[in-house]
């Protein structure tokens, strides 16, 4: 799966989500939007749900509706990268605990 940023322009607004087929997702979003949309960022991530959730929480104060945020693309991409970093850190921590026979560490997301 990929975590993505789709927007009308570099100034936003931005949609942050996940999809296996980001181009297909863009097509579906474009069908309901009168302005041209573009994929500004997509990044593969095994823990895509966690990465998306963390990114959404970073952008929550600027949420417009659903998964659309009133932020520039650069801020949305930063939130996605932060979300992926946190998701990977959680995955590594769980693997370390598992290899030691310990319970998985708690997570806040």
C-alpha cells in the first residue's frame, strides 16, 4: 500500500490517504472535483494505516472535511513522512520485543 498526498495545487488543500493504486484513487477523486487534482507524493509503507493515522493527527487542526486538510503540499508531505517514520519505529519496537519474548510495547496511535 501507498500513503499519498493529492492536491489541487502546491498550496493545497490536500487529501492524505492510502491506496494500492494511487492513480486509480486520483481518478475517483477527480470525478467529484471540478478542479484538476494531482498526485504530489506517494510512498510505500507496510504499516500504512498507522502512518496515515499519525499524519492525520499532525494535520488535525487544519482539517477541512474527511481526509482533506487546508495545508500546503509541503506540510502534508512532512506529516506523511513523520507518520511513516513513527509507524516503522513501532514495527521495529514490536519485532525487538517479539525476538526477546516480551510483550509488545504500548502505542499511542
